[in-house]
């Protein structure tokens, strides 16, 4: 790790696969993650694998937010990030709020109070607006942070799905962030601010434009990967990879490999993605909220 650069130190809470921190990079914020906090074993394995592959700077991983030794970070962290558990607020759950055992905000508030970072950057589901967000904003402002928030979606940055999320930015007006970090932040904002949202969505990572239509017809691009011709199991017509002849309706389970078969750790992977953050959305949220 190059420790000579004066870049902001980041403490990542509820890291997941590191989507928020990657979003900071996309927003032009060069930084150093000093530690990750993550309890999910598969997510930890994902982080470790990326560190070993050189795709992520090595940093220690603590597994329990409630027992994190925060005293050693006091005065040494510039930004705290975190996508704390959404289950207490999600419309897909019971919305038990404070009564949900996965409600971690009280511990995060204590950590912010102890560490006193210059900024806090958090993410959660849209349902947080009607349950719990007021508490978060009031707590941050009681600690001296000027706070703003907004709703941002993956569709805004070119993804073919909505995935709306609430992002919260708290600023203590501290001068501790280095001049180099501020310069890189301004540069990131300049590069990011006025570009069309789809420019943020890396072409190499863009999902196929082919999505299932509501009328169950084949969409353009929804053929066999690579354009390989195959016969529809119940038809004499040929369906190709770019949909030129894709006019047949899907049968309940056509033999075109649509259903995942033999994917290792499939449930864990889906859970990791479901709990994760779209980095391009985080980048846009940081830029707009910081400007605000």
C-alpha cells in the first residue's frame, strides 16, 4: 500500500462487495480504505478474493459492527461509508424498524460520535424515507453534521432496472480532508456532473438490453449467447442471438438454458448482489449531494 499519498482515509461499514467505495473512485475521490466491517461470510470471501487478485487494496476486515474497536480510529478517518441493513425498513419485510434485531443504526451513530469523521456517506432502501430516515438525519445533525439526502436509481446511470436507493451525506465542515482530496473531488464532480447518466454505466459491464417482455415474447437480443442458432423445442422456426427471427413465445421452460443450472453458490451470489450497491449510482449520489 502506498502510504505516501495524502488521500482521505475511509472506514467502510457493512461493506458488502465494496460498491460504495468503488462509487467514490468513480466520482474522482481517491481514498484509502483502512478497514472493512462485514459479517456475511460469502461477502468476506468476495472481498478477500479481490484483495488477493490485486483488484482491491488489502485492508483488515472486522466481522461484527457492534464490537468494532472504534477508539483506534478516532481522528484518523475522514469518511465513514455504509450500506447498513435495509430489512428493518424495506417494504419487502415486516418494517419492524427499531424492533428489528438487524437494526444497526444506533451502533453506527455511536461510532460516528466516537470517530468524528469529516463526512458520512450512507445508503439504504427507498422505504427508509417513511421509516427511520428522520432518526438518522436528526442524529447526524445532533452530532454537528450538515446533512442532506436524495433518491437515486440505477436507471439514472444507464442500467436497465430501477433499484431506487436513498443516499445520505453528512458533512462536519471539517478542514481535515487534504487539499489533494478536495482537488480530486472537484475534478470528479466536473467530469461527472453534466454527463448523461448512461455514460457512467461501463459498456463492458452493461447488462444485455434483452429483458423479458410482459407479453412473454422474445426481446431483441434475447437469443442464445453468441448468436448460435438453435431450434425452438416446439417449433420449426430458428431463433438467433440478435432476435431477427425471434417471434415465438416462450414456453414455460424452453430448452435454451434460461434457468441457472450448476452455478456454484448461487443463493449466496444473489444475496450478495441484492445487498450490494451499484457503484455508478453511488458516484452520482456523492457528486450531487456534495454539490448540494
